[in-house]
C-alpha cells in the first residue's frame, strides 16, 4: 500500500503544479498496476476487488514469465509461449480544479487487442499490438479516486510469426494540459536543406483549442544546441476559434548548424511554446536532428552530402531474456552492441519499434528503416493483423508516422514485409499505392520502401509489381537481389536496397552491391538472435534423435510445432544475450567497419560418422575456442578472417603455415592444425611486416564464477537495469568454454532479478527465477532497480566452484 500512496502523491503534486502554472505536465504511469493472468468477469468495474492481484511495474510482458510447453497456444512461430488474456488495474487520485484541463493517456504498446476503461466507461480499443495510441479521458475523470482498467487479449492465436510477448510491454504516460494546448504529436520538425554553413528547417505546430471561447494564441519555436546556445525564437500569432485546431508552419534558418549523422549524432532541443493573452499556456520539448537526406541511382544514399552504404541488419522487437518488455536501458544496450558489431542501420522487422529504441538510435547514431506491417488484407496466420487491416490501417499508419517522424535516425519508411497478395491487383495493386500516399501525406521528407519477395511470373504479376515499384522511392528486395538487378536493367533510375539477405557468406552478398551506387545497402537476417520462429538457423548432426524430420526424411525447416523445445531463431550475428558470434567479426571485416583480423575453429563436417546438417538461414558453426580435451593430434580446421594480404598461423610459437589472402579468398583463409593445448595465434602481415594478431588459448579446469556488471551505479527509479555477464573461468581467469554448470543466484537489497538465462534457444528453463545453466561457460542475469536508494548484493554459487559476490548501488 505504501507504493500506491507514494505514486498517488507524486501524481497529485504534478497535476497540482499544472493547475498552478497553467502548463502541461507529463507523468510516467508505469508504477503500481495490479495484474491478473486469465479472464475475469466484471474486472472493468470500479468496485471490482483486485486485492488478490499481483503488483507489477511496467513495462511488463507476462509471456516471458511463463515456461514454454509443446502445446502452448503460440506454437513454434511464437516460441511455444502461452499468450492468453490478462487484466491490469490502477487506482490514482485527481485533485480539484480540473474543469479547465485536458487529460490524455498514452500507451506506447499493448500486445494485443487492448480495451481500456476509465471509471467503468470504455474509452479505447486498439487491436494492433505495436501501435502507440493516445486517448482523451477528460470526461471520464472525477475529483478524488479514479480507476483505469486494461484488458489485453492475446488468446486469439495464432496471430504472429515471431515472439510477440503479451501485456502492456511498453511505457504509459499521463498528460494534463490547459484547454488551449499543442495537440498530441502536434509538432513536426523537418530539414529542407542542410550543410555545414547553413540549414533551412521547418516546424509545423498543431494547436488545439478545446474551450468554447476563441483565443488569441502566439506560437513560439526555438532551437537550443547541446552547448546551450539558442537560435532566435520564431513567433507567429493566430486567432483560434473554440473547439478547433490549426496547423501553423514556420521556417527557421540555422547558421553553422550542428548536423546529425551516424558519425556525430548531434541534436537540438526544439522548444515549442504557446502563449494565450501573453501568458505561457503550454510547452513541448522535442529532441531533433538537422540532417539532409538524398537518394538517387547515380549518387546512392547521402546524409548531409556524404554517401552512406547501409550496413544493415533486421531485428525483431524482443530483448532476449527480458522478452518483449521495452526497457529504455535494454534498448540502449541493444543498439550499442549492434553498432559495436559494425551495423550502421537497423530494419525494425516487421512492426513499429518502441520509442525507447528510436531514442537510443537517435543518441547513438544508428540509422533506422521503420517498418509498419507484416501483412495487409491477406494474412500469414489466421488471427493476425489482416483481420483488422481494412478498418485500421489508416489510423495505424498515421499513429506510426506521427509518432516517429521527429526522430533523425529514421531515414526510411517501409510499408510492409513479403506481403501476401503483393501480385494480386486487389491487394498489392490497391494498397501498395494507398499506403505510400498516406505516409507521404503525413511525412513527405523521407523515402518509402517495401520488402518485396519473388519476381513476377506472369504479365499480370508484372503489371502489379511494376505499379508497386513505381510507387516506391526505394525498391526493397528480400533474397533475390541479383535477379532483381538483372530485372531492373530497363529502369536505370531505380534505387534498390536489400531488405533481407541470408546470414552466411557475407562477402558474396556485399561484393554484389558494394560498388553499385544504385543499391544503397543490405539488411542481413538477422542482426541478433531472437525469440520465436523456432529453429531457424539451427544445425545438427544426422541421426540426432531430438531433430524431427518430414515424411521424406528431410529436416523440418522452422517454426514448426514439432520443433519443441526450440523456441527461437539462431541466425543472428549476435546471440540472444548480445555476444558476438564469429560471423559478426567476419561481416565486420568484409564491411571494413573496424576489425582487421579474427580467428575461430570450424566444427567438424562429420562427427561419429554423421554429417553436419544445416537448416535454412544457418551459419556454418565456428567457435572461438582452443579448448578441446581428448582431441590431441586430431586435425582441426581453423578459419582466419582478415583484411591483411598475408597471414601466418603459430601454435605454441611454432609456425604452422603462412598463406596469402587474395580477393578470391573473400577475406577468409583456412588452416588445418593438429590439436595441441596451448596458444594458437594468427598474425596478419602488411608491407612484409607482422601487424595485428588474434589468438586463442586453452583454458584449464573450471574454478571460479566471474560476475561482470555493465554498470555499478543504477538509478533508483524502478526502471534502470544492470546487465551482468556470468562466466565460468579457470584459475588464470580464462573462460572455460566447455562449462555448462548450473548457477544459483541470491539477491539482497534494493533490486530484483528481471531476467536470466543463456544463449541456448533449445533449453526449457524459464527466463525468470533464481538459477540457470551457463552455455559454453557464459550466461546473463539482469537486475532491476527499485525506487529506493541503497545497496544491492548479488551472490552466485555452483557446486565445485568458488562463489562470487557483486556489489552495486542505486541512487536517486
């Protein structure tokens, strides 16, 4: 009860401040929800007794709290999680004096089929689980105690081809404004022209007057740079009738602007204010970036006049062991890890991402292809978005674009992915153009693409596809880039992008487009492992009794219900914990994004007379290890990825072989080495001299548990996270890659365990709890702060290993 009182008092004080100052107040609405899993009759009523319900703080994904099962409703596509129905209730106080205020509530994402009640009155319904929606609840509120209730129905399965999660999995905000105010999402900032000397930018401000009387309104917009310097205020006056709204366009010239780019993501604060009768009435601050986008078949894709080839990766929206919960800290970490791995662009396949992810991309300089849908009016699952598309697509597109159009990182819109019916005149032939038109109406400043799969086979197909291509600014291509390039010889002005590509052999793919300006980049499937699409990218050896086969004896492809306990896709450059696989280093070297040499050991093509079998989207298994007890003197295949023209391989300081690395080698050479414990070292040579090197060293027996935190001080806000790498190491501190020990954790103090696990997407352990196995010596545990400042202690122990203790602190 103490937490509820504390939150209510904070909200009460915030709203009272609004009443006193006549300005907007935005409050986090994440805390102190009561939650119940399962359907309940009458739970929307104010007098419903929810005392037995569990308290949760958003973001919250109930699916990740459950244990997977072979008969779970989401099946192999959803990762064998359960879906279902959940209810959320929250009680809060409203002070007196709210008659001349407007109150809205914003849900950044609820998966899915959300119904919202305030004080027993139904106020909103939103079927698409990725759409952020804002609802005016002014007339439903009353002075004193109020109740908001949300029903989430993810029981109508199957509705997704990947892990969706379930619940209010993104943030919620309560906003109180005067009657004359800036409309929700009513600020649009855009760049008309920009270089290092001068930038011409525009601001469109939509002002709403919800009162009955006309108001004399002054609109002010000013830009504040990161160093605090200000661009002079741009001001305009209007007379705004009661119960109306109006958009006001203003132009601002910025001399010697701080330009936003992936290399230097500098931003401004745009402060938008309205004054009524000379008194400040409302104010909105928006973080924006000044950058000029351009694209053409001749010049490629440019930002501020500089050509960028998009080294892209597709991502799904989950955060690994945290499920779909979109914590700010988790999204920042994900983007930083992907940027460190060499990616400069992400495709949000196949849905609008969280605002937190876009904020992270803005601040870190990660480009974004922002994607809307996985289907239109024809579905891929019986209960997916196609059920709602015809009635909802315009509202969802508007919400999608209006929410995201101020993010400088968003450089491109995508109307959809591999849309069923793309070649159907009644689907692709109609909605392809309509979607493009709607987006351009909301934002004419960015290019629009669509991820197209397959080439036309008939004249009718060709006509429909040509119509869609002509509607797009940039044609997206899934997997058929070489064929599409040939198909486009009669369209020399066409700009192309690879929207999806296979993860293996990146040199072949990149070589196809590196020097073709009209192909502006590529997006590998995928940048990171993810939940759902069970089994995609896996490999195994023939005869594995856990691997199902079809009626012809061939391995099951992916997302099949027979693949349990596989519950995720393993085609990523990074594993689901965020650690780079060897292919990530190889791709980084191919892209020339920072690395020059890397070494790993190939798994055997044949093991115990059984051949290695690779399924679709798999990457040949390579391990960063030189610890193979029992394999002494047996030949090992060692791969070296490098940009050097010559590589020498040494084992225990003895030269094994030196090889040239020619263009036909595609930045990769392979050595055969009889295994012996010790140090394996690959040395690159430049101009006849040894340069950088990579090495692997044999680890001894497991001895200790090592805990490494990505931060030592957390914010005491109930939202901050600490990601702790758990490793099993030998007496010298080297990772023991053959360890699969089970670790038990105990936490004391001001924090909780939000999630934990390893990178094994075939495991059956839940991602919540107090224990997990390590995989190849490594696991991850994520701690969450509370709203109390103090000390947090994590203990880890396992039989036969020295325990570990980690001390963290939280501060206000």
